[in-house]
């Protein structure tokens, strides 16, 4: 590493040389433009000592532009006529120190040591953020949930093969993003990624769309037309909603997967295809096989590597990260100066049940960014439906508070069972967050704690 001394007075570099830390070597120049060029061209420059009155470019301007080029660059400004205001401005702009000239050797040595330590911390934090980003992300997907991390590991392992991948999960969980990630991480990334929604087309059109057709194959087929499988050659084809496809289509798809060949509709010529197949469904295919609405042989052919996307309500810890990810994206797209989500609004987001999963959260954040009148998204910027405590989920039936065969009890005693049930439900809905639970129930936290102790729910 190097320290660059930028000062028209050569005595400054001479004074610094004897006190340099062992890991630093010395470079020098006498004007601002030359110093900026050296910072741009030499990555080994870690520290800059610059005179505020540099010719061509002031020390303060050099500080700003140098740190724009290299955020980890540490700058110590020097001045023979510096004022307190100059020092304050320098520190505000990110200077590591501001020294008056002439300076004592031990003082500048201490400043250099501190600047090195500051640079070490900056680089360490940057590396940690990058490592965290790599752990939390795969392409445009964000997750901390352990199940999602396992999915990411499988994706990275399977991406480089041509193995068929089946992605299951509810609508809005991110199946299409995961399919794109598989393609982007594979050696086919420079080839096409072709997406087909099998549920959006009737059987006849779906077969023509995927396998192509020849002229005269059906009314309106006025010329030969290649299908999506041929268009995806050398890349990946993503078949979404495969669980809705017809038995006839399933037979043709099975042949493509087995033989890696196809025939266009209305033709008997066999065409080889070189394509990676990724499929997705929100249908329980095992149940569909039992009900004979999905071919068993096709199911076992596509069920090679299966990735089950968990619903967002089962990965609540990811909500803050996803919300921040979407906020930053829509902030850039809209130009709104929305910097974050306040604590109460985030609490609402985390504890909502998200029937529409990640797609719904994305839409909610987009709406909030557009409507937010300030820098922070608040509860009032969220849809009203998110604020209400939802009804008990299926299977969690309300109890009959006074069954016909019950022995009458004192009212206080009789109310204990429903009160305990309400507390349990509210706690479960809010993921154990007592502050949110108290707010939803309209009681203060001390009252809630007292009741939790009373019913042994601590």
C-alpha cells in the first residue's frame, strides 16, 4: 500500500517519510489534477495527505473526487492557514483528519495509524456486506429463511447440468424468478430464456405454440412456424402452470423429455432439440396423479430435482429484507425520496399473513412508495386490509363459549377459557411479538404481561 503526499512544498513529503508505518510506501506529486490521476490509476494508494491550497484542484475538491473514485481512500488534509470552519467542513466531507502546518512528526504518525485503522474497518464492513448480500441473494431473489437458503444451494448445484427442474409452490412465491436464476447461473445463460404459461392457452394452441406447426396443419396455418422449444435451443424453456395441461399435451411433452426430439403439428419429421426444461406448478401433482388428471410417467420424468417454494407467511423473517429490496427498486423507478419503512409499518408488514405472497408484498410496497408523502412509509401509507387482524385460519374454529351441557360457573372463571384462546391466537398471529399483540388487542404491555403470566403463556 502507498500513501500519496500531494503538496507543492517538497518538505512535506520529506517530513512524512521517516514516520511512515512499515506497510506503507511513499509517492508524491505537486498539484491536484496529477494527484487525482494517480488515485484513479494506482489501486495501491490507500492514504492521501493533501494540502488544501493545491494548484489546479483544491485539497477539499480532491477529497470529494478521490473518495467518489475510491470510497475506501482515507484523506488527511493539511493547511498552513486552516481555520476551525475548514476543519469542520473537511470532516463533514469524509476526511480522516485535518492537520495544521507545520506539524510534529509524532502527530502525523498517529494520524496515519488512525487512518489505516479506519480504512481497515471500512474494507472489513464492505466485505461483510458483500458476503451477506451473496448469502441472502440469488439473482433478484432475497431471503434469509433457512429453507430458502437450502433452495439456493440446490439451484447453484443443479444449474450447471441439463437436469429437468420442477418448482412447486403457491402463486406469487417467486417460481418464475427462481427459473430465471437457474438459467442465469447455468452455462446456457447466453442462450434464450423462453417462458410459456401453459394455463393461459387451450390445448390446440398450446401444442402449436410449443412444438410449432407446418403450413396447412389447421385453419389459419398459412406458413411453417417453429415453436417455443426450437426457439429455446441452446437455452432454457420454462413451462409455468404445467399442472393445468391436458392429457394429450402431456403425452407429447413426455416424448420431448425422453427423446429430446419433437414433431411440429401436422408434420411427421423429427426435429432434435437442445434445451433445458424447467417447469412450475401451484397444483399438487401427486394428488393429480392419484386423481388421474396428470400422467404418472410424466410426473416421474419431471420430478428429478424438485424445489418447493414456501409461502411468505412461513418465512416472516424475509419480509423486512424483501420490503427494503422492493422499496429501493421503486424509489429508483419513481424518483421518490422514500428512504425506509417506519417501525409500526414494518410491524404490520411482518405480521400480515400475505395470501398473495411475495407478489402481493411487491405491489404493496410499490403503492406505498407512490403514495408516501414523506421520507418514511407509515401505517397510513399501507392498504387498510393489512391492518385488520385476520379471521382464524381454517381448522382453528371458534369455540362455543357456553356449550349447552356446561355447569354454570362464576362469570370471571367462565371467561378465562375464551380469554386465553384470544391471547394465544393474537400471539400466534403476531409471531410472539408482545408489543404488536398488545396494540392489536387494545391493551397496554403491562396488562398483556400480567395476563400471559396468569395463563402460563410467558
